[in-house]
C-alpha cells in the first residue's frame, strides 16, 4: 500500500493523526513499520512506553504529541476496550435530541390531518407548539424513519 492510499484509508476510518509531525519517538523515525500518521499505532506505543518501559506520562505524551489528559483518556479506553478503544469515537449527538418521540408523534398527527403539509410548514408548527427550531432535513429524516417502520409492520 502506498503512502497516499494509506493516508486516505486512515482518514476515511477516522484514524489519521492530525499532528504526525509532533511524534518525536525514535521508533517512528527509525523503522518504516511505525507510521506517525496512524493515530491508533501512535496511541498504543505511547501507552506501551509508560507501561512496559516505565516512561513518565509527561515524557510519553510529549514524545507522541499528546497532552497528559489525552494520554489518560487513551489509557482508560485501552484498558477497558483494548485496541478498539483507541479508535476515535464519532463526535456529537448520537441520536436526534430535539426530535423526541413526542415531537415526532405530533408531526405524524399533523400530516395525518393534512397530507399536503410541506416540511417548511411543519417547521412553523414545531416552533409554535414546542418553541423548537430544527433543520428541514432533520424533519425529513425523522419522517422517513417513521414511514420505514410503518412499512415493516405491514409486511
């Protein structure tokens, strides 16, 4: 695998180290196997240096381009999940946090009463009823999920 395709793959998987130039450990400079762009490999080696080679957390985090709190986060994740714990987690909300079940139920009821309602009109209804401002696309996605669930129940 060439360097560009590896970087693209790491980036696609969310594992591309945003600061590879800050990795100063000699094994990353000395051996081709060690890639400072591979965030998981860098974190693993940083943790290993502290655990097996008895480096201080300060020295390891500095040599690998991380803060001490980041080291402890990585260590905790590694201890609880192993190497998969070093894979960065998706940031942001995991579920719709504004469009609760009650809000979606209200939207469905509005549509059942008036099939001609447009998403922009639904936005206005939500703002009036719940003092809620959401993106049109969020409403469309939520309603598509409801429709999909209804179709599954029919089959």
